[in-house]
C-alpha cells in the first residue's frame, strides 16, 4: 500500500508540474491510464512522446530492437511472487503445467524468466507461459484451475492466500 501511495504522490507531483508547463504553452494534454507493456507499445508507435512504465518493458523492447530510454524509475525490485496451489512443493512440480503472466515483455514476464534462469525447468521447454492481461485475470485463471501458477503482485498474493489456500513460492530453486 505504501508503494502504491508513493507512486501516486510522485505521479501527482509530476502531473502538477507538467500541467503548469503545458498551460504556459497553451497545449492540450490528454492523460490515459495505460500501463506496463501496453504503455511501451503506445510509446513505440509514436502515439505518446513520453510514457510511464516499468523497467522490464524498456529492457524487453530494447532487446527486440527498440530505442527506449528509461529516464527514472521508482522500482528497484521485482515485486512479484509465484503463486501456486498447495500441491506444488517445489518448482519442478510445475513441469508440464501453465504459468500466467500479464503480457509478454511485461514486468511479470521478465520476473518469471529471470527467476527461471536458476530453475531446473525452463519456460516453453518444460512449462507453458500464458499472457492473460492483468492481475485480476491471472487470479481468476488460478482459481479456476486454468493455470497452475501465476506471477502475482503483493496485493493479489494476499487475496490468493485468503481465498483458496494458494501459497507463494520463493523464485529461487
């Protein structure tokens, strides 16, 4: 909650300064609530000259040939946990299963692949990675059994633990 509040405060301060500058230039600004890898796609398409998104999106886009520059970041950790059902005792138990991320190239995708570098099982080779769009969609898929694991943020990890006896697993082997 504190991290979310901090992001909101920083964003509000940025928007206040930006609005003051924009008013003096008589330019109309439209704010859109687009985040993560979608924001990177909008920026790369030329639809927004500046965007706010995570470092994982910048890294993924640049590895694919883009030329994005990360001017500032508010996140120096990967704030995701791999949430699985109680039957998963170790990472290797996910062999042949499905793990959900928000989008390919997103912070959840980056976190999963970064962690998997140390695992005995690998994405695409030993388990399927599915992009489901967002945290609520991943939670629904986990609850329905459509996926056996999901890269959830702290808030959804707490919900998963409360609702269905799901557990979070350390991302190290």
